[in-house]
C-alpha cells in the first residue's frame, strides 16, 4: 500500500511539473508519522542537477513562521511581552504616525494588524542591514490604526526580527538558529548565500514574453548580502527540513518551547475575509478549514521560487511543495497541496464559481489601486473584468537589480453574496480570492489581494 501511494505521489509530482512548466519540483508529505518524498526535474535550466528532498529553495515568506516561533519562545521565557509596545525593545522606531509608533505592539506585527503598508524596496545604495531597513520605515505609509484590521506586511515582520535581534543581543539569523532552528534539528535551513552555495540548491526562473525560461537574478528577491528582509522572507530550506519543521510544530516543542505555547500559535487572533490565505491569522500561521479540519500553513513567493507548507494537526498531516519557476510556481504548489489533501485525507478543495459578468458592478470597481511598491489595475472591456498587478515602474527603473516580472491582466469574477468578493480565474494568480472595500457611503476605496490592502487612487 505504501509503495502504491509513493508511486502515485511520484507520478503526480511529475505531471504537475510538466503541466505548469516547472523545471524543478520537490514535494514532501507527512502522514501518520511517515514521510514520503517525490521530486521531478532539475535545479536550473542553465546548470542542471536533479532536484531531491534535500535540495535548497528560497522559502520567501514561509520564513515568517520561524520569526514568529522565535518570538513565541522569547515570550514563553519572559524575555518579550507580545502585548507590549514595540518601542520597549526598539526605542528608536519612527513611523509616519507618531501615535501609531507609540501604540503598535509585537503581536500587531505577528498577526499583521500593525496598520503598516506591505514593504519597502531596499535601494541599491543602502547598507542592507536590518536596523537600516527599520530606520527607513519612517517613510512607510500607514494603511490603518494599529489593531484595526489585518493587512499582510513584510515590513512588520522585518521589524519583529529587529525585536529578536535587540532582545538576544546578536544578529537575527544567529538568534533564530539558536532559538528554533537548532532545537528543531533543521540541518538544511540557512539564511546566508555562503551557506547555500556549499549545498545543492535550486535557481529560480521567470518566463520572457515568448515563454522562454530565464534564470532569475538576484537569487533571492533582494540583493545578495542584504539582511533587512531576512525576518520576513530570507530563509532557505529543503522539503525534508520543512517536514521536520512541521513535526516540531506537531510535537511537544523539543524542550525549546512549552507545548501550550506552540498550540497557542494556532489560535485565531484576527479574522480574514474572503482570502485565499485563510480564514484568519494565528501567530505566524494562516488558519483555514479544509474539509471540516483545522489547518495551519504559510506560503512564500520569491524571485522565480515558490514555497507552500500546510499542516493539519488533528490528522498529524503535513504537505510541502517547492517549485522554481514563476509565475506558475504558485498554482503548481496549490495543485500539489490539493492533490495531497484528497489522496491522503479524502478532502476535496475547489475554487469557488463566480457569478456571470455584471457590467455595472465591473465599472464600479474599475480603477488603479496601490501599495507602497506595487500598482494593481482593475479594468473592464464591457465583457469581462481583469486584474493586473506589478511593481511600480519608477521603482523598477531606479533599481540596479532585476525584479520579478509583473502579473499581466487576468480575468476575475465576482462571487455570490454581497457582490464585493471576487476570485481570479486565470493566470499565475488563479484561485486567489479577495474583496473590494467600501467607505461608509458605499464608495469603493480599496481592494484586498493576498491579504494585502491596496488603496484606490484612481477610478475607472
């Protein structure tokens, strides 16, 4: 039976990689205490080596689960109060709103309720340090009062990493290794590219307009040697290590954390509406229901590399998928997770069906929406509604480093209900859900995509 299941896993992994055009795909499944792995393809189209469960991939935002767990351990040891203002630990913090800078708590950072915009793009002339990144947060827009709502923020997690660095009196990367990576016995989880290049690692890929795969540079989504984005997205790991990380969170804390502290990370701290990310945030984890079961997880999108980790605690189950081509790496990983849920747990997940096109509603929401680093354009041609998202041209033009390609216009459809929720029905973001926000007068003021609030700056 186990051999038959392994055979199906290997066959599906190969089919998924071929269907989505992924050069290298690594998959791991943990069920009833047993680990199964399947891989397909190569690390790079330029310098190909076979991908396996020990091949390193850039995890991007899955890193946030390590940062959050480190802070939960510090809280359990009485060294950090999650409800305390961040300024207790980072007194030099400056934000555009002084009142917000005084009020924002560590927990606000960990559950994305700090009211902070998404991210700051590191300039090529910056020092690249974590402290330097936080110093530049004085220019980061606020999108809400602290605690008022959830909006996914990379900057918030980088600030949380500086809390770790300050409290421990050592670089963030060393501190998180001592606090959680080493106790979890993760031998392939690192931050520094110097530690990556002595192991087998995957290179990211992006597609040119003609469909040709091109090796992505820089290897991560930010300049080599910079540390400012490490707490929010700098970790590198393998499928085998991520299943070990899942075991750690399913276990008793390995003597590093009290089991009740680990379990507390799964408890909802804030709800999410109409989000593919889940039904709410715990601490460091997205929470969602799958077939009547409660699941926790996190995904990550780097420069041509994509990671997905989902854990179902009550079934002692976990699945990880790591892929190395954009933009199809995201839907590929989602397909792997859905297949594993169905094959191993009998849970069938499908994208919701949109209602027929409504021209009046389409015209009402059409326009430009923005966060600090990206533009999102919603448009209609009278027959369908589309969404395009990309890095702001002025930011792309000013950077000396290559950035991931934009997502071209893709069809979206409204979902049944109040008419403000939608699903993307094609392209590299297919399956992503979100909603349009309104003010008290009913005017459309923003759009939520991937847990991030984009404010409306221009109508139709």
